[in-house]
C-alpha cells in the first residue's frame, strides 16, 4: 500500500516526507494506521549518526489503530487502539524472565533496519529498500509492526498523547517503578529534566519518595519538574550539584537516575549517592572516566545501565495509561502537537529544550 513516511536519506540531512510502498503484514505482524508519533532523542540519533542504515524512515513512539493482523497474532484485533513499542525475539533468557529491554536481539531488531525475517517492509517508488527504525518507523501514515511491539490500550483515552509511552516515558517511569522500586520515604535525584527525567520524577512521586531532586541546567525545565513532583530543584550550571544535594540530604541520596549520558554529570550523580547507593544510567552517552576504588568500591556504590525502563510494555503501558487517567501521570502537560509539515521544527524544538515532548499528529 502507498504511505507517506518521514525519511532521512543520508547523514546530515533533514527529514523529508516521502511517498513509499508498505508491504502487507506477515503472519506475526500488525498493520497500524498511525494517529500520532512522538519525537525523542533517539530519533535525532537515528537522523544524525547512522545507527540504522540510511535511508531510514524514522519514528518510534507511535500510537494508532490496528487495521489488519497476521494469522498468528493473538493480542490485538482490527479496530483496537494501540501504542507501539520496541521489537524483541520473545525467546531469549531475558525475554522469558520479563526483561525484554535486555533482549539479546534488541539491537538487531530495532536498529538493524529490517524486520524479524531479515526483509524490509518499506520501499521507495523505485522499489529500493528503506530501513525500518525501532521496529516501527511510526513517523508514517501507516506502519507494519511485529506483535511483540504492539500494546492494546483503553480506547477511551486520547491516542494523540499515548505514543511516547512506548519509549521515552516508558524509560523514565519504568526505571523508577520497575527497576529501582523505591520504598516510601526513600530519596532520589534525577539528572536531566527532559521527557525521560520528568517521567522518572512522576514515578518517584507515585512511589512516595521523601526527596525528589531534579537537576538541570535550564530554569524553565526545573519549573516544569517542580510542577510534576520534584520536591527540590538544582541548576547545575549555577551551583555544585553534589554539594547542593548533600545540603538537602546529608550523606547523599539513595538513588540517582542519569538521563544525560554525559560523563561529568554521571560522576556528579555517583558522588551525590550515599554509601551503598545506586546510580542508574538511561541516557545515550559515550565514554566515562572514573576511579573504580574511589567512585565505586570504597563506598559500595553501584552503577547500572537500564534499557526501556526494564519494563514489559504489554503490562506496563496500560498501567501508565491508568495513571494518566487518574491524573498521576499528566503527560498531556508535557506535550505539544505539530502538523506533519512542521516535523523538522519539532525536532529543533526538542533539541533546544523548548518542548519536552513534541508529537506529530496525522490528519484524519
């Protein structure tokens, strides 16, 4: 079928809306009419770095309506409202023990550019393959997605807001609620107040943390963090965040989530922990230079990486939708809608920090 999809042809190029052909869903796949798709840092990485081979059709926070399902699909049916998340094999030890974010095939299926069977589903008008992104390519009018990446949601909830629950909000909230699982009264610091960090803050509020400290370099982001549940905020461009955190919680916090991926910020997070505390990394980053003895071993601190909030999307996304309905996870206050023609502006607004969560909404 013919679709319109947002394609990056080469490194350094902007996204272009492109006429393309989309294959019919295979036995274990679902054809989804995309209603809206969020934009996050991972999309920008896909545009700029070639983590998926060019040309690539971007988008990985889609929400829409299932139109066709393959013969082996059992979890959704045509007409269901769905959120799209990541694709996994479902058979490796991590998947079998409810840790699909650590799937052994995660990188292949989500960044390799092809579907599970090794073939491409999207082709340009000349018949050349276009890479699939994150198992979705949901910055498109339609998407074909493996059943493992499709989650049925409440049809009474506005689909336009829900796509980011498939990645960014899933990562932040899931890391807090599924991985850390703080006890009532625990203390946490979240470095970075973008979509992932704000979601972690909302999760910490749900769990009843005593101190929820947001750290960011932009005051307006900290204002939003306070509105979403942070008990204290620190601008780390103006003060030493480690000293400031120790003034709030003498001896350091129980947990840190770093959403930035910046080495110096990660070290600040480690130094802001109490002995025995844990720093959890969820942001895309590079090298980190630390002293194993001084920064970790001597104080029994832990440094951990977590992918996609250590969440099972099929159970966790409906839980987040319920929190949204209850007013405990007000993702609508973090979102701004854009028309497809303004997609590159939406990416720019995300990069500048002006908008927490840009969402492309497709016309009926």
